[in-house]
C-alpha cells in the first residue's frame, strides 16, 4: 500500500489520465473486434461485401455477391483483447479517477479554483435562482458541506445531488458553522420552502434539465408535478380532444385555461385510447385534490399566478356569448391582433368593445387575441382539434371605452374650471409655490410644486391654481404638488412638508374628474416624504412605492382615477427587505386593474362612470377615506367612500398581507397594515398629481375577467385640468389613539410638524 501511495504521489494526475485513456481505447478495439466477428469484415476498396446487403452498383451495373470468411486471428481477437482491457482497467482503478488538476513548473499541484476559474465564470447565472440575504427553510436538511468557497460551488453541489431541491450558503465572515458552509436541502412533494430574512446567508434553487428535479422550473412553469399520482378533485371539466406530448404540455395547457386548477396526464402507452390525454380539473378554493397512487398517471396543480387569475375570473363571472375550446375560427378578414392578453375572457371583452369585431380567437401559448370580422358569412369556419386556440362569438356590444372620444365635462363644471384658471398667479410667481390651501380642521397648507422636466420634455410645475377663496386646487397636466407647512422658491427641504398622522381620522374632499378618459389619471395619495433624506432625481425629496425618482417609501393611494376607473391602493414598505421592500403592486380597492395589476371589483361600470346610477363621473362627487384603529391605537382597517346625491359606494379592508415579489417560493409574510401603521403614526404627506399615459391599462383596462372599462388608452384627449376642493380632516368618534384619548384632537399646525 505504501509503495502504491508513493507511486500515486509521484505520477500525480498524469498516470490516471493515461491509463484510463488506454483502457477506453482498448475497450473500443474490443467492441470493434466483437462486431466484426458477429457480422463479418468489410473489405476496403474491394468488390466483395457481406451477404444479405443490397449489392452496390458499379459500371457494369451488378457486382457478384460473395460472403467473406473472417481470418483465424480475427475470430479469436476479442478474447485476447478482453484480457488486456481488464488488466488496464484494474491498474487504472488503483490510481482513482482522472483528476482535473495540472502539474505546475515547480511540481506543485495547481489549485482547483485556478484550473476551473474560466468554467465557473461561464456557469454563473445558471444556478436556477439565487437570492442574497435569504435563508430557505424546507423542513428537510440533507447535509452540510464545509469549506465551500463560493455561491456557485454550493449551487454545483446541489446540482450534483439528486435529492437536493434547494440550498443555502454561509456568506458571512468568521461565523462558526456558517461561514463557507453549504447546506443542501430536500423538499417533500406538494410542499414549498419558506424564505426567512438572514443577511449572513445566500440561498438558491437548482436548475436541472429534468423538470422533476428542478424546483425552480416546476414553480416557474408548472406549479407542481407528481409522477405516479392521479388527482381526484370532484370537478372534472374536460379532456383534450387528442393526446399531448408530455406532462409538461398538459401542465401548460392547464395554465392556458382559467377554469383549470389541476390536471392529470395519462402516460402509459398500453391504455387503449387514453395514452397522452390530458384531463382538466377544477378545485375548490382552499382544498387539496385526493391523491391516488397509479403508475400510469402524472398529475399537477396550476401555478399560484394562474390560481389568482382563476379565482378573479370565477368571482366576477360574465357571459361571453359562445366560447369554444380547442377551436380556431377562420373568417373572411382579421381586424387586429392584441398582445399580452392573459385570458379568453379578456379577449372576448376586447371583441365586444370593438365596433367591427364579430368573432375572436385567443392563442393561450402566445397570449395573443385575434379580432375578426365575418364579412358576408354568418358563421366562421371552425378548425377543431387546435389545442392552442380558444375562440368565440360576442354576445353583446358592451360600452367598452377607448375606441371613441370620452364624454366631456359638464357645462357648469367647465365654467367653474375656467373661472379658477383665470385666477391663477403668473407662471413666474407660482412655479414652485403656487399658493395656500385651506383644509378645514387642519388649517392653511402651503403647496410645494415640483418644478422640472417630465416625459417627452414636458415642463413640470406650471400652472396650478388655488381658487374658491383658497379651498380649491386646480392641477393642470403634469402637475405634482406636495402639502407643506411652508414653501420657499429657492429649493426643497423635507422639513417643510407636512407629516400628518391620519390614524383615527377621516380625510374628505370633492373631486371633479369629468372629461378624464382612458389613459388619464388624477391622483391624490400619501407618502413618507417628511422622513425621507435622499434628494431623489427631482431634488425634491420625493419618494413612493414605485421608486419614481429613485427613492422607495410607504404609499397610500387614496385615488388614482378617471371617469371610468377608480383604484385606492395600499403600498407597504419595509427597508430591511432591500429590493423587495416596497410592495409595488400593493392591495387595491374600487373598480379597475388589468395588465398585471390585480383587478378590483368592489363596484362596477353600472355603479361608477359617466351617467352611472350612483356616481356619475361627469359631475363632482365627494370622497371620504378613513384610517380606523383598534383599542391599542394601531392601524386596523382602511375605508374609502364615494358619494353623490345621497348614493354611496364603499370599499373597506381590514387585512393586508404582503407576499413579496417572488413567485418561486412562499415568502415570510409581512403585515402590511402594521408597516403602514408605523408610517401613518410618523406622519405622511398628501400629494396631488395629474398625468397621462398610453400605457394606463394597468388601471383602467378590461382585466383578466373582461369586466373592466377600457380596451385602449387615449391620452391625447385628456383635458387640460382637474379639480379638488372642500378639503377637511376630522376625528372618528369611535377610534382612540395609543394614549387612550380621542384621536381626533387636532393640534395647532403653527410651528409644528405632526
């Protein structure tokens, strides 16, 4: 043994490589000899060949066929080669497998990191999913590997371990049992990992070619896949009309149909007429399918993203006329194709909002909606068995907006607006400090305008009017103004902004948004500007949840609205979560939401809109927003009420769970109300803005369920200005603050930042 060890040290890594190469070559020769012995030997450049082959054609047309007998040595060559090969392989085994290291000039072994540095650089970013500052908890720790020097090396260890479903690596320096330790983790079928914040840890998921071994691929594309399992949900919807290639194809088909929440794929080829079929199933909210072992089946659940859309559509059912699965409609002409359409219901709504659309086809794989005209025909030509397609005929022509000009403002409103605009100070005087607004129950508020350059070079900050004796704000397009204690024309200072504690209080005002069509947005919202010390891009210390201006912070949108849509949205912010700290999408109430923003359906177009039965948006209406507290004075619920002529629309929420930005793992849940409660207690700054965009469908689009108002945005038609007036803040008599005294007590604003 000692002799062999010395010999291995002396030859380093060269002997194993040479011996293994010789052994492999020997076995190649052995295979050739065996094949020759079995089927005969072909002559090179000869006219003889093995009997039974198709005779080759020469100049004379036919060559005589003969059988060539193997020479004596060839018939016994395999036996001798086998002996030699066995000897070579045994010797090579003594030296171990070939090593991927090299011998340096001094005879020392080159470190692994030097040899594979280039290869590791090429593999960076191929580890599926990597997240800094997070520890993954799966409940199934496989093993810990010490002295792992990099994230990439830990990821590679997980990739090489078939049972590994996730990993965490100790990135902190000099922490015992953490630093440079790679923790490999398993994960039980049907469960998910939990993300826990830990600044000392980097975690990730493997990204294998085999989808059953890649947690990242499963959750990104197919929710979950369980081999050898049949799902029984009690809600069997339909079966594909023809086989699909694989379980992944069945999963993708499920993702393309909003009714589908679970699926079962038949994989056994011996089952007559069933092999390859995909069974689509529903699933009640909060329930799990019954799992039955069966080697002939593979089953799975839809992704959480798809589940959200499915629940949204189910909660707001609408009739789309006829919907035909796995059918492509061919018509006399195509009108247009809309991209980014996530559901058949939305495609149907787009057709119903188009004056000339008489049929539609939705390609779920590409998320494209094809609007079609029938021409002289009464019915489309139906191409059945097209698994990629869902088609339909519209039932009614709903009054969808965005295809024609929006209703204009009423005459009375137009006259009042013109009067307010005529009282404006000159642009030079009111660029940054347009005037003082009176808020009942609070006092006088100094407005601070953003002055700068907006989209397409638009100049921001002029003009903005303060009318009606100081209780009205009239922002023009691209205005953004902040409520402050004072305003100075020489620059911005966050200490001048108001920081109002709205807990236990109700904020009221009147809004006139008549004439604002699809693509226009009149907004009033609250952010933590007073606490921000970063200047932001506009040097005005602005911050919000979307990082407009580059600085994130908590945000409460009391209104983002036009004549057709209204959204009230909470956006929590937690600085300890880094890039995921701001909840950009937030949790909304009202009527609106589409194109990636969850739809809100607290009321409908029948209740809210031009000429609607409750809130006729062609006339002014009152807005009331209340920030309710519990007995301890903590933020416990948020309510928004729109009222006009005695009719009210209400939306209220008492729970706000921030689920983070990742769809790959379940997140350590955050209490959004608690986080915003801290912001409200510290004081938030009211902001008014008016802007427009051709990409406002996230607010006013038709939505996944097809119930929303706008099929297209028309920002070029947005009116010059909007109006906000009759502002007030008052106490809620039933709410108390954390001191036990009525939270409605209003301190004197003079010299105070509260």
